[in-house]
C-alpha cells in the first residue's frame, strides 16, 4: 500500500488551508493506481462455420473453411471473448443441431455462416427465443446483422483496373475483354462478380467487346476456352478478368503457351495464398516479379474474417448498435501494396 504523508497542521490563529484542485487530482490518480484493476467481462461466442471439409473452397475463391476458422482464432485474442467452434458442414440438419447445442451451452452470441435461407430462418428464430443474439456471415439470418462480401463492388474494381490499364498501355489498339471462371456458380454469387466486371469495363471503355467463358468450376478448361478466343483475335490485346486466382494462373499459362503474353493483362479475385504466397513460396504478386502479366487481384479477405466480424459481435454484446449490413472492404492488391496487406512471413 502506498503511504501518504499527513498534511501540515494549520498555523495557530490562521485560516485552515483547503487542498488545491491540483493536489486533489494527484490524490485521485494515486488512488486509482493503487486500486485493484476491474475485470472486464468475458463473453462466450459461438462461430458456426460454413464447412471445414478439406479441399472445399468458399465464396468462389481459393480460401477454405479451415482458413476462416484460423482467422477467427487469431482475432479472438484481441477481445474478451471465448470462442466455441461449430462446423455446419453445408448441411441443414447439422446447422440446426449446432444451434441447439449452443443454446444448451448458453452462449452469449451466435455467428452463423450457412448458405440455406430456410435453415437460417429456423436457426435465427430458435436462438432469438432463447435470448441469444445472432450475427450472419455472407447469407442473411432474418432480423440479424449481416457481414458479407460485395461481389458487385469487387467486380467493378477489377473491371476498372483492367480498362484503365488497357486504355493507358494500348491506345489505339483493338481491345477485347474476357471474363473467365465459374460463371454459373449462382450459390457463390459469381454472376454478380462478372456483372461488376462488365460495369467497371464499360465505365472506361463503353464500346469494348466482352467475351464470357464459363469453366463450370474446372480451371483446367481455361486453356481450351481461352485458346479459341486468342486464335480468333490474333491482332487484339486481351484484358482477362478471372473470377478467382486459380483461374487467373491458368489464364496466364494459356497466354504463355500460345506465345501471347505480351498481348495480355489479367486481374483476378480473391488474393489467396497462390497469389500472395509466403516467405518461402513463389509469389505471383511481388515487386521483384516484374514480368508478370497478373496486374493484381481484388482482396476478399476470407482468411481475416475474424478481424472484421468479431468487433461487430463485441459491439452487439455491449449493447451498441451495428449496421444491418456491413460489406467487405474489397481492395485491388498489386505488386506495389501486396507486402503491406500480406507481409511475406513464413507461416509454415
């Protein structure tokens, strides 16, 4: 305990001196410093992931559910919360069973990542009846805030970057844009991504010819599909918008195989590890990789969802208001800024 010296006795016959405001302030600071620190409340938060099946990628990108989970585990260290993890396995019955278990645990908040609308409605209703607030990821839960990717916005970023590069680098040349990827993946909202690309291209180049190539989820089809376009456009410069990073790398290989690297430029979506790499891995986006025709990739940050979602969860638990919808802050990652967004640490 800190000892305080007694105040001097008043001079006989004189007026009693009162402590100055400065003295009182110093006393309050000393008392606060010696008082036991208040324990901040800890909450139990459940996160029900879409799926953690090995090899299954999410949202039309190269990220896996395991990467999403690991991001939550890392982000949770910053907050007074204890995480309980569930795997919805893309199965409605499992998703409902997970919510039931969380109610039994009396968790303070439930984060639901599941694609089936009717299941989300049932889960949300059950949790609300138990007095447990819900936060949805990418797929709405009725009456709950939603954190979600914005495929339309991401596509526009890619389209505008491609159009700007084409107009600046190849003025007066014939330009053809190619949108390639799993364009039929409605459940992952890839068609919205493609629509955004088209809008972004048209803003800068309103008369640009645009060709769509659907790989139906098989990047191995890129070579044949893109090869036919390249053969029919011998004198053109090709602006390739790939809907994911695996497709972008296959498109680059196709251009190289046909001897058309100098005629192409590629912008992708996702920024998964195949693009940004680690310290000991090959990096497509790297300041030293000056010969790459992959101009960049629009970040989706699935591996960092925890850092965006958990602050919303804590605000909800503290009784603060949160937006009904919070969108991912998509950003074009290039060789110029990749080390800022993804420093090349060796994580293995």
